[in-house]
C-alpha cells in the first residue's frame, strides 16, 4: 500500500512537487529494497535534502526503505540526525544476505 503523503510534516521544507514525485516513486518501487517488505514503505534520499537541495526531486537519488526497520537502521544508521553515505552499497549487500540466508 502506498501511504498518503503528510503535507504538514514537510510544510515549508519540501518542494510542492515532492508529493507527486514520492507517489510516483512508490508506485514504481513499492517494496523495501533491503528486506522486501511492502508495509509502510518510505522514500529515502540517498543524498539528504539538507546536504543538497537540488537532489530532492532527483529520481536517481531515491530508494524505498521500510518504515519498520530498514529506514532507521540502514538509511540513518540508528540516528535520525545521521545518514548513510554508503546506503546504495548496503542495499546491495544486505538484500543479498537476506535472499541467501539459511
């Protein structure tokens, strides 16, 4: 399920186009790229918007991570004020580990 975008959460921070970009991304990428969960998917910016605002709507800068674990653990390294500069590599590594688990 694609969760509705909460405009009030990002009011004044996000581009007015963000809701549509987010919706389209989740339509095309509805599951967590690490664990494969489709429960409460989140769109994560590889390069955070606060680092480079020009990347906010860049489709190549977006990945889907689940809200349950992967977004916090892998996307933010268990600290919402942090971000993972190696998230693209970690997605490949850990998604394969999950696929290959005994």
